[in-house]
C-alpha cells in the first residue's frame, strides 16, 4: 500500500477512527492490528520474515536479560563467600553466555538480510569474474519490504538489552507493534525502543491541534514527493538511463536533479510517516534537518538520514574506536606518527568501517561501497587537515563568522554531495566515473537551443519546478532560522489559513506527477 495512494488515506482515517473510539486500555491493540494488516496488504509474501525478526529478537532479549538476572541473584545469594576475583570470574561466565546469545540472533537476522539483498548479486559477480557460467544465478529473490529498517531497529533494541540500558519487553504483542509500526515500516526512521515503545503502548486522546499538524505534515510530504521529486525524476531517469548520450551540462543537470529528487522523495516519505504518527499522538524521531544547509560533510551526515547515522555511530563506530584492539593500535601509532595523528588512527579506521557499512547498507554493488568510502575520505581528510585549514584561514584573514564564509562552506559541501550522487545513482561504478569525466564536456548551448526540453519535461514543467524549488528553499530557510512554519500559519486568521490549505491541496492534486507509467509506490528508499 503506497503512501501516496487514496487507499492509504482511507486506511489511516479508518485506523485513526478505530483508535480514538476504542477504550483506552486496548488502543495499542488497534495500532498493532493496523500495522500487521498494512504489512500484509503491502507485502504478504514476505510477512514471515517480519515475524521471524520479531520472534528472535524478542526471545533473544529475554534470554540475555535472564543471564543478567541470574548473575545478580547468584551474587546476592553468595555475597559472603565471594571475593573480588571470584566475582569477576563468575561475571565473565555470564557475560560470555550473553555474548553468544547476542551473536546468534545478530547472525541469524543479518544473515537473512544479507542473503535476500546480496546473494544473487555477489554470486553473479563471482561467476563473471571466474567465468563460471554454471554458477550464474538467474532466479529473482523477493526482498522483504523494509527489511533493512526493521532489522536494524530490532537489533538496536537487542544490543541495548545486552548493554543493560533498559529492561527487555515481556509482551510479545506489544514488542511486535514496536517492530512493525506501519508508518515507519517502509523506509524508517530507525527508532530506538526507549524513544518509541512507550509512546505506542500508552493511549492517546484525540487532540484537534495535533491531528491538524499531522495532516499538514503529510501534505508537505506529498508536495515534496509528488510535485517536486517525481517531476525531477522524469529527466533524471532520462539522463542516467542513457548516460552515454547525455554529457556535459546534461550530466550536471541530471546529478543535481537526482540530489533534489532523493531528498524530496526520502524526506517527503519521512514527513508522511511522521504526520501519520502525529495524528495518533506519536512523535517519530526526526530523520532530516535541512541537510543541504550543512557547512561540512560531517555536518551533512548529522542532518541527513539522522537515525541511520546515529545507529551506525552507537553500534559500529563507538564499539570499534573504543575497543581494546584499536586502543592498543592508537597507543602504538602515537609512537610512530606522533600524538596528534596517532590518537586519530582508531577514529580513522572506525570511520572507514562505518561508511563501508553505510555503503553496503544501500546496496551490494561496488558503486554503493564507493559512495560510502567517498564520504569517509572527506570526513577523515577533515580530521587530519583541520589544524592546517584553521591556520590557513587565519593567514588569509578570513572572517569565519561572516555570512559569506558560511555561504561558501554550504556551497562547497553541496558540490561535494552532488559529485557523490554520481555513485549512488549511476548504473554502475564504471558508469558513474564515465559520467563524472564527461560532465566536464563544454556544451552550455543546451540552455538556449531547447535541448533540455528533450529530457521529458516541457518548458512549463521547468518553470513550475523552479517556482516549487524556490518555495521549498524559502520554507527551509525560515525553519533554519528557528521558526515553525506550522505554528506561524496557525497564528493567522482562519480565512488566510484555509486559503493556504486549499492551495496546497490543489497544488498536490493538479501538479503531482500521475498518469500512465507512474508508479505511486516507488519511493527510492522503499527498496533498501
């Protein structure tokens, strides 16, 4: 069931009606039923994968907590006869059992994720590399809807139980709701148990303001997805699908268009998910914070796909960089490379591994790995060269607090992000490199000879797109300055408010991309 379909609107309205009419004690049951029905309607053939992840992480959490409780009970009962050394040995035994349980559940779920997403691709890569025709795998593997998102969310919960950050959930039905909450099941955000679960389990009463704001947020998401992202996709697909025919300015226009498309598509989907959740009184974690206002690549990743970055930081980057092995590596590196560089060695390796995982998370092809490593290069470069950059700005007497300097940083960062999009959208790594090289071909005449109107959009489409992008930038600028657009609208007179609402509704209905060949289900991140 697509977020941009009439069926979805009816489904949300029916679920909300049932939720608010149901007795408070059982309202979480309505959310559970709605989530399971939504998944069954959207991807019935892969429903068993969702059930498997739910069951294994639920049981794993109880087993891990059980070992923690057994250790505490044992220590309490034998407190008088235990010295410090013996207590440490006993704790190590229980910790070892906890690690084995955690490892087993992680391997099971990550193994399934790797198999359904990467098995066919890697088998065929090996087949081609070794010229083994018999190894070629032609059969398609059905990828479960949202498997990367609900797998990471569930495993994050399990790791937190292992770290004793909170108690394991003892209600399987409620835990199933946490894993499968329908607005976020398709493309996130990747929520934390302590942030989301209690909101789902507690009953929420009907509040007009909250419902109104939720619907407004959904409309904003539909506007970004249907009016902007899907319109840009028309010429983006044309350029990237026939990249050898479109060089120079065409390639530049295509990659800038994709940079706009993926943001409108993904953040639009997030706005719809957050808007639906807000109707039910649930606040999902913010996943985007105007990333194209970032002044550096690290800041970009603190604003873009925030929950994935936070997940990788807490469960990959910190465990690696703070591990004993990398601690020793950093100590030895200081002797060889000096204190400043040496102490950064664990951080550098952790960043490389983290962004390698982010690349693989997006897809198994080498272009995605290149995309992840491309981001890591700039982040690591910033770490290594930061003192020299600071010194250079001082020598050039650059006022780093001036707006012009911030504008330069934003522009520079945006250009670097755009270049990286060649990898994530290109047909292959080779195609991405080819497009990057041939984007330098000088052909500005396409701006004046009507060449850009051969890409699938008319002159009116480009004008409309330009107006919508200016409007989007204005809204984002207002938000960046710390103002809430929804609250600003709410303070206006009723007539003015309803003019805005109606203009928004008609803009989506009239200017949204529909028609023959349009796939309303094709959110870009739906496939991850």
